[in-house]
């Protein structure tokens, strides 16, 4: 089990961008990796199912692209950027708990080819996201 201090230290990685809907995005060249934040997985509780889009699907910024279900609720996933899905984390089908265990690593959800990198400017940086969750 992760110590509380460790969880706080990794709660909002500085190098990522965030949506107000609690998704994160990490840009790697012309692609972006998307997942949900540590705050989001904590609010959801134990994740039991993740529904992700098929390869090739076009995502639109701030539109739904999937669903995450927990013991508490089902929540829509919103894409922080537009682009074509080029990879899906198939591990989540058999191990959805990875979203809880490692939301910024093994719990990633999709990788997209960025349609418009300028969309990143509409997202929150780590400091702004921390303020957003503090205001709740």
C-alpha cells in the first residue's frame, strides 16, 4: 500500500496538462497520452471497469470518449485534446484497478495523434489544476 505522503507527492505531476473534468494529458512528440488524475480515481473509489474507444476513432476536445465504472458510480471520460486514437491500454480490460494503483503510469487510457497542439493552451497547468481541486 502506498504511504499517504507518497500519494501527495505524486498527486499532480508538474509536467502534465489537465482538464477541469479531471483528465490528464502528457505530450510525447506528435502524440498525447491521456488518463484520469489521482484526484479523480480517489473520488471514484475502486475502479471495476473501463470502456475505451476503438483504434482509429477521432476524439474531440472536451467530448466524451469512454466510461470508467467504480463501486460508487459510472463516470464519462472527456478527452482533453482532439485527435485519432492510435493506442488503447488493453491491460485495463483485465486489470481496471491499475487506474487506482498508478493513474499516471500503468493506468493510462488512450494515446492519440494530436490534431491541433494549440488546444493544449485551453488546459490547466499543474498549479491551476491544484487550485481547481482545492476549491472543489
